[in-house]
C-alpha cells in the first residue's frame, strides 16, 4: 500500500516539526509538504495529489476555517483534519461545519492524530468507491 500523502498547514514551526517527527514513526504516512499559512497551503495543495490535509485553526492571513472552506470546495475528495489548541466544542463544530472531516486537539496529537487520519482515509476511500 502506498503511504498516505499529507500536507500540514500550521504557523508554529516547532509544533509542525514535532508532528512530522511523530508521523515518521508510522510508515503508512508521508508528510509531503508543509505550509505556514492558508494561502501557501492552498498553493501547495494545487501542486500535490494529497490524501489528507491537516490544518491548524490558528493561522495568520487566511484563517484556518477559511482555509478549510476553500480546500473543501477545491478538493472535495481529500480528507481534511482540523487542529487547534482550543479543545472546545465550539471550535470542533465550527471546523466540521466548515468542511473538515475530523478535529484533533493539539494537546492530544499523540493519542488522536493517527486514528483520525486512518478514519478520514477510510471514509474518503469508501466515498470514492
């Protein structure tokens, strides 16, 4: 099976590096690109055939929710996971209503990100068939 191709959009370099290092422990995933804001993320997504896009909600410029809305319109079959330090129901509901397939708290990345990616990939694969 080919690795799941992932774009990670988040403005916090230390967090991004940590997520990349964590996902490298899982051979089924490959972070193929990163972006520090929504505008660059949208441009990167255009160039890549991605399986999953992970979007931090706290972005400068194009905010995370705006980025998710635009990605959903442009890439309806690509999985989108929202990340936020704010683990409130309102953030999760806003991300999901904007087009994200799943939501993961940045405080629970180690516990929740891999299962979220797996769920989203499985769900999107079922939608394509």
